[in-house]
């Protein structure tokens, strides 16, 4: 498991191929197909589709038109029709197992979805310069998940080529729908995961922007709940009979004002945001329909629940006051969980011995939410240990921006850390 540098070109090529064909959460059809075929070729036992996703736990599934659009693109790009039929309703991702012998069970999570944003056309943007920019208009890998997929698949190959040196069981989870914190819980709730002794997740460049930096863990994960509010009023002519209408747009406006007036909590950080509002049909009609896309976050799970409960009360009371019907749809969630201290120490020591990084931290503040926290809780509740690493990278612009890019050398460093972790667990260093 040495000489990781020889995989450098393969890593970069793999990342760039996935970068060109970004797919959003629950629509990663082409991505899932390629991952499945590569892992099958390497000899892994595979599960996918409805076998790994609990349908009732999926949140934020795109509408039928979006699913159909990406299914059509997948067919055009060579995805087998029979395979696509098994996942086309939004059952993406792959769980791979390599059962070698008696020993610990070690799991790794790699997220695979993209962000809904148009990639920059700027000629100075490296993916555009080198010909691997997104061909799916309005969508881009502007968070580094293309790099995570490449790391995961190359890691899978190294494991398969060195399984005679290893023992126990290795599980690789290629998870859909991390953006919007939607995918992890659906996999856990399916109940397919065995007892896991050690579990690892990570992210390129998050809170460790320099390629010379590394953090053995992330901390300060914000618990979050994403939700949509659907309001139904009554249309009427705005001049001829305004009194006969029920204005869903005005109700939505009052709800938004109410959200931002929720008292902040003395016990820690709380946040609320409305990112999207859609309402009305045309200028001379009382708006009959309105939709809000919102989220709450809290420094811990209790504070997130406090914000959500207050938001629900506001929707209920204002809708009643306006005479609107309403529906609240959960669109995603994450927890506030701490990484396992013993595993943090192990990762930190391995990173120090590797000589890969100039600045090595025990932990760095995340300032965001991650549904890997569901895996952390699941593993810890079952007696195992889990950690979320931060691999330094020279980030261009910022996450989720049209000009996002990262130093591809960071993938080699991340892959090296993963291999050293396996050697430490299975081979004593």
C-alpha cells in the first residue's frame, strides 16, 4: 500500500471525468452506474438502489421532471437501461463490502452529488481552460465531491490489490444527496449496515484551505433541519373581487417576517434562513399559491429543535390568520455530533508521521452542517468510533461558487492518509 504517487494521474483523470457530468442529489444516475461497474470489476460485494435506501427516509427528492431529465442524460451517456430502471426514481448510491477474514469492520463514506449552480464560463477558470468543465448546464461540482468520488474509487482499487495484507471487513459507502443533508439517514434507516468498529468521512479543503494543512477531525457541526412550506389560498381578481381571495403571498411574507423574529437562544448559536420564495401567477390575480424553502440550524440538536418548533408555530398561526391551508415538508436534516476522541488521536498521530502536511490540527471548526453526523451517531451508539477528517486544499474562490476549484494534489495526500489508516488498523502501522 505504498507508492501512492503512482496513482496521481489516475486520480486526476477520474476526478475530471466526474466533474464534467455533475448530477444533483437523488439524480446521480450516471455517477452511480460508473461507481457500480468499477467496484464490480474490483470484486466487491455490492448493494444499490432500493436495497440501500429507505424510501420513507428520503428527503428533498427532486420533482419528476428533474428526475426524468437526468435519467435521459444518463441513457444518452451510456448507462444501461435495465440498471437505470432500478434507480431512476431517485434510489442512487452504492454500498460496497470486501469481507476478507475475521477482524474489525472499517467503513468509509464518500459523497457523490453536485450543487445546483452554473459553472463559470471565465476562460481563466481551470476546468474551462483544460476542457473538463460541466456539460450539464446549471449544475456543477462546486463542493469537491468529484474529488471525493475519485479518492474513493482509487482507494477501492488499492484495497482490492492489497487485500492479502488486510483482514476483517471493509465497507465503502458512496452516498447520494449529501448537499441539503439528505442521504445518510436514508442509508442508515435501511438497516443494511453491520456493526462498524471504525468509520471515516472527510472533506477536501473544508476549514483547512491550504494544501499544507490537515485536521484529524471537524468540530462544531451545526444541527439542522431543512423544510418547505406550501401555502394554499384562493385566487380572485385583484380589482373586481379582492375580498373573495385569500392571499398566499402575503401569508408567506408574514411567515418570513415571523421566522426572522424568532428570539435567539441564550444557550448557544441559532440560525434561520429562507432561501427561496415562489408565489403567484400574474399581476392582476390574488396569489393563490406560495412556497418557501427554509432551514434552521443550532449549535446542538436541542437548539435546532427549538428553532424548528418555533418556525412550525409561526406557519400554523399565520396561515390560520390569513385563512390559508398549509403543509410543511421535511427536506433534509443533520445532527450535532462529536467525533470519537480516541480515533481523532489515531488520525492525528498518523498525519504527523506521514510528513505530508506542515500544519496539523486535532480539530477545526466546521461552521456548517454535514449528514455524516448521522453515521457518527449510528456508529458510536453501536459501540464503535467515527471521525470526520479535513484534507487541506488550495480552494479557488469559495465552496458552492461558480468559480470553485481545488488543488488536485490534495487528493493524493488524502488517499495517502486513508491508506495509512488502514495499515495502522489492520497491520499495526
